């Protein structure tokens, strides 16, 4: 087990095995998304209140879930890199940030499009979840800005890891303070409280989409990390050997 | 292999020494202390000009405007927290000192709060009165600003430590600190609004106090780690 772990942490080894894992995550992920999209758009019955508009949930919920998941991965990877000085972990954190920011944006965009027919507005300041998600997006921006502002990669890794860890504590506080704030504003009760439990025909595609998105996310993360590793190790011997090696022998 | 015994000052002594030095420096350069205050007053002047000077408009937006202005003024003051020490090399002396770095970070942050947060708290009643805030609400405003600016100084010290060696620091610092400071702003401004509306506001004050205590316990460690990273 430990040997495997150490091997994984070695950049050349990771570079070799990442495509295999990436493909094995991608294929089932795409299959699940294909099933989820078909079943969600055509098989699932229309909602009795929201009509067909509810179907955007099949993108919205996985995106929102992954936006937080990616942040946790980023922070945990940063922490691992900071504590055990594992270089690969920093590469993972660096690769997770743009993906997470993108899913956060996707969650906000789909939520906004959903909000237009449902609440009659593109943006609802009083909704705590929208606010937390927006602030999460700002966190991603700050993280990426800090990373790109520091030229020295090793320093950028550590500094951004500290920021990500501080952010984790704060994301939780932001979540609760925004909730408190919106309860003050006595906004309309959005998404009718105690709404109907989901019909299995609606739920199954949703679960498929969530798992499918997660698998594809994992696959993309591996691919991005692999590129990041290659870029960081561009001056090392094994990369030179890799590039100079004859075709089909790598 | 025992090192020769030196007279190492006690931990609290060193904390006070760091704080006293920064206060002295601020005293010699009063512009650094005054500029954020002028900025605060000016931002508070902009809002009635832009939104309209009617009395109900002012009482309605007053708490929020004052809080946002105070937050921005704190950000402006933050930039100088470690900068001059970084430039003249005394920051490295702090790093190699035998005292725990988080403690010294508290000393620097405390001096920073005394020269940026506390003056804001003291000036805020003057601005608040022009916004037609009644006396009882002004007290709540000062109380929340006291606790809030403490948290902002502590949070800001993390950001200032992370960006200290960077040349394009100011915009980046705002980008890092503003999302972190949103809970403070939300709770602070709304507590004052509640007080202005004659509702119970104590929960907000306690929440701010809890945030300040939490920041005081955790932020110095992050600041110290960030300082070490920035000075590698």
C-alpha cells in the first residue's frame, strides 16, 4: 500500500499511469451522463409545478456539488503538499482550481437560467445558496490570482495552499452568515419548503448525472495534472528522455 | 553543544516591543494613519451625492455605507502592514528571532489595528451623525466596528503576509481579502441595521465577538506560515 502511494507520488510514474486511470474514469462517466441526459430530458415526467423547466436540475446540481468538491480537493491537496512536501499534491491543487471555478460558474449560470422562469428574476440577492456560490467563485479567483502573481512555483504552491486552507474555514462561516442574513431579509420562500419528494423516475437520472459528472471531473483532473506535471518537470531528465525516445516506445 | 546563555527577552516583552516599534513608526509618519481616515470620510460623502440626500434614504443606507467604507479603508491601510519591514529587512529579523513568530505577528497586527481600526471607530460617530443616526445606534455602530475591524486586521494580516514580496500587491490583496471579510461585513452592517430598526441586535454583536476571538486564535498561525513562505 505504502509502496504504491510513494510510486504514485513520483512524477514519471504518475505521468505514465494517469492516462489509463483517466480513460477508465472517462468512459463510464460519459456513459452515465449519456444515460442521465436521455432519461432526464425524455423519460422523466415533467414536474407538476415547474413543468419542463425543472430539467435544468440535471446540470445544475452536479455542477454545484462539484464546485464544492473541487474546492475541498484543492484545499486537501494543498494541505498534503504543505505538510508532506509532496510535489504531486501541489500539481493536483493547481489543476483543480480552474475546473472548480468553471463548475462554480456553471452552477451559477444554470441556477440563474432556472431562476428566470421560476422566480421571475435572473438573480436573487436574498437566496443564501446563490450568495455562497458567488463568494466561492471569488475565492477561486483570488486563489488563481495569487498563484499567477508569484513567479516561483514552489512559493506559489505553498502560499496558495495556505490561502486555500484559510478559505475552507471561511467558506463554512460564509455559508452560515449568508443564511442568517437572508433570514433577516424575509425574502420570499424560494423553492417551496418541504417540496414534494422526488419521483424515482426523476431521481435516477439525477444520480446518474452526479456520478457521471464526478467521474468526468476526475478524468479531467488527472489529465490537467498530467500536463501540469509535464510542464513543471520540463527541465528534468525523464522528460527529455521521454521526448527524445523513438515513437511508440514511450 | 549548549549555546551560550543569552538574555532573551520574554515572549510578552517581545510582543510589546514589536507593537511599540510599529506605533512609534506610525507616529513619525502620521500620513499613513490619516490617509485611510480621509478615504473613509470621502467614500461616505460619495454615497449621498450619488444616491440622494433625503433623510429616509440616509437612515436606510447609513449602516451599510459606513461599514463598506470602513472595510475599504481597512484594505487601504493593510498594504503597508509588512511592506516597509520587508523593504528594510527587519522582517527577516523577526523571522530569525527566537520568539514564536505567531506571537510577533499578533504584535504587528495589534499595532496595525491601533493605527487603522481604532481611528476609524473613533471617527465613525462624526460621519454617523451626518447620516442622521440616533445616538443609541451610534453606540452599536462603534461596538460592531471595534470588533469587526479587529477581525479585519487579523484576516488582513494573512493576506498582507501572502502578498508582501509581490510587486502588484494591492489589487491582489483586495481580491484575497474581500471574500474572506464578507461574513464580518454581513453581520456588522446588519447588526447596526437591526439596532436602527429597534430590533434585538445582541446576536450579531456576539457573533462578531466570536469571529474576532476565532480570528485571534487562528489567524496569527496562518500569518506566520505565510510570512515564512514569502521570505524564502
